[in-house]
């Protein structure tokens, strides 16, 4: 009974066509991955601290010269969280506000607004850090 309800939950959540569960899954998966790197380093399983390297590679640098070397950070910074409460509450906000957006926009438009607003915010941040 329990297995069937879990499968039903996954099927209805990801089968709805909404981009929100995929965005939340990406946020949580990246959060778990970078902290898995930290746990592996703390347990001395891997010799290099991949946590800090991954955060440095995925976060948006404030220096424009460093940004030129890692332009992918415009896209990846939107999915990067290093605090448990940050990822939890941001995903809750995204879930609730995503449903509000669906009242006014369709699913494709809401995904475009999510990605475009993240890109625009990072570009403005990069511009003001350059000044």
C-alpha cells in the first residue's frame, strides 16, 4: 500500500507538466551533492575539498575577469544553496509562488520568467559589483 502511494505521488507530481518539481529537484540534488562532497572529504575518503571547489565553480564571481572564465555561473548560481534553511524555504516559496503564477501564466511562461529573472538579477549584480 505504501509503495503504491509513493509511486502515485511521484507520478502525479512529475507528470503534471509543471517545471516547478524539476527545479526543486535540481536545487535539492545539487545541495545534497555538494554536501556529499563535504562528508567524503571530512571522512578522509577523498583527499581534496571538493565542496569549496564546487561552490567556487558554480557561484557567481564578483570580479568581471573571473566571470569571463566561468560564464556558466549565470545559470548555475540560481540552483546553488549552501544552507539547509535556504534551500528548504526557497523551495517552499518557489512551490507556493509557482502555483500562483500558474493562475496567470502557463507553465512555459512561468519557466521563462524564472530563468530570465535569475539571469537578469545576476547580470545586474555583476554590473553593480563591477562599478
